[in-house]
C-alpha cells in the first residue's frame, strides 16, 4: 500500500489525501510526505496508524522527513504505532500542547478510561467537553460493536488555537459500512450504505424502524447533526465512497433525516478503504448548548421515524 501526506489535509481538502491512497499490496506500507509543509488532520494520522497495525514494521517504509511540521507526527505517536524509528528528537516544550496522541481502543473498558482521560489532555471547558465526549463515545462504540476489527479503533485529536477548534479522527480496518448495513438492508453500493448509516432510525442490526433499545440507529445522525448545528465539517469514508458534510450557511438551522439533503459533497470513486474512517471538527467559538442540540436532534429523529412509519403503512398490503 502507498499513502501520501500532502501539504494540506484538512477535512475541507481531504479528497487530495484520499486520492493519494493506493490500497494494492496489503503486505507493505510506503508513506511519503510533502517536502516543505504539512497541515494534517488527526483523521490522516488515525488512518495511517490503522493501516500500519496489520503490517510488520520491517515492511513499513517512511521517507526521510524534511518538513518543519515533522515533529507533530512524532509527538502524536505515529512512528510508535508503526514500530519504526523516525530519527526525530523532541524536547518537552515541543511535545506539550492540547492533543490526544494516537490511541488504540479494543474494549468498552478501554473506551471508558479513554473518555475520562481525554478531557484533561485538551483542557476543555464543560460546555465544550460534553459534546466531544458524546462524539468520541458514539464513534468508538460503533467500531467496537459493528466493525469486527481485530485491532479495534484508532483515535487521535488535536486542539488548534488559531481556529479555536478541536479536530478528531477515528479509523478502523474492519468490515466497513456496506457489510454492516447489508445485514438488514440491501444497499446497492458503498455510498448508499453510508446514506443509510447516517439516516435516523436505521441500523444494520434490525429492519425495525427506530432500531432496538440497544441500538436505535441514531449515533451517526446525532454526530452529523452536532456538526450541522455548529457549522463544522464531518467526513465519513468507507469502501470506495465518501460523504462530506459542508459548513452550514445562514442563521437558520435545519436538520434533515436524509443526509443528501444537507449541504454536502460525496464521491464513490475513491481507493477502497477496508473499514471505516471518520473525521469531525468541533468549533469552540459558536458552540451551542449541548442540551439544546440534543433537543433539536431528538425532535428531528422522532419526526423522521414517524414519517417513515406512515410511508411504510401507506404501501398496499397483498395477502
């Protein structure tokens, strides 16, 4: 496999990074970098680390880093995950900051510990910590319950003072969204599977509208809605498809049950990712009260379930 980190790999420009991924030859991993500068979203690091977990360190090759931002890769723990020596030395000043280094989570106990320890690392106020804890808990729980990945979830996060934003990336190399959704539905392709996964009340564990008491099919919809309300980016990549929620424009807040009705971009021609990768930005400047967000999301979720049940029972029943 080959993967290249370009000069800019934020969520708004993440397509360039995805395009540079070559999934062929799964027994080797070659990582190359932009020579001068790299602006890297944690999603990029989580994806590279997830790929490296299944490959022998001697078959992982990273070119010599020249960019000034190379210290960021070291302090986030990328080379430790890959099991290779970067040759980069960082002092305490360089390694300080508000970030969550790459972390592997394979059990619910590890998830609980991670959520507890994550907030102090980012030094967040309660109004900001609550939605972030929710987002991370839901995304990681999805991996543990549905991905069947033997390596669990790989997660990292970073606070960026210039934009006053927390950026989060989570990746796994499990079965992917299509196979999970296909247990109860029959999406024709990866993009439609992603669409279903983001639709409230749909879960791969059952065809029952609204899911079950253990899995209501609401997690990804809630997370997308949090990003929508706060005008943030959200990216979901699985198989050969990607859904990118774009920043909301205007003052009016509208949540849609169908993710394709949101302001977004989508693709179904990407290199195939075996598993699921999710990135989200959480701006701290205009963060809405989390209780108000949940109230709005719940109203939209419940209305979507009611509308779909009505539509279902309108269909003619043949005996």
